[in-house]
C-alpha cells in the first residue's frame, strides 16, 4: 500500500510560498498572524508546513479558500486529498 501523500506537498508549498510573500512585504509578519489569517491555530500551521500533519479534505478546502485559490483548484485539492485518505485506509 502506497502511503505517499502527493497533495499535501503541493498544498504545503502553496502555504509556504504565500507566507514567504507576506513576510517579504512585512518582515514582522509571523506564523501566528498567518495562522490567524488562515483561520487555523499556529500549531496546526506549523504541523502542516513541517509535514507532520496530513491535510484532510476539510482542511484543504479551508486553506484553499483562505489562500484565495481558484474554485477549480480548491475542489481538486480537496478531492485528491480525500482520494489519498481512502487509499491510506
């Protein structure tokens, strides 16, 4: 059984790139502020970025909405995350 999660790295990259862009504009921008903007806890943000937490379909939807991704991309992330969850189980 393959437990490699291919969606999470893509979503993680999006989260990291977005954070880095905001941090470049405002050097005082923190993980705490970014987590607040994403509507998640700071600890969850750190776990997602570090790869220690798999991204559920619900979290993929929430992050996609807060990152203002196109609707099609949000749906694709959530569906592929759900598909990976089903494969892992």
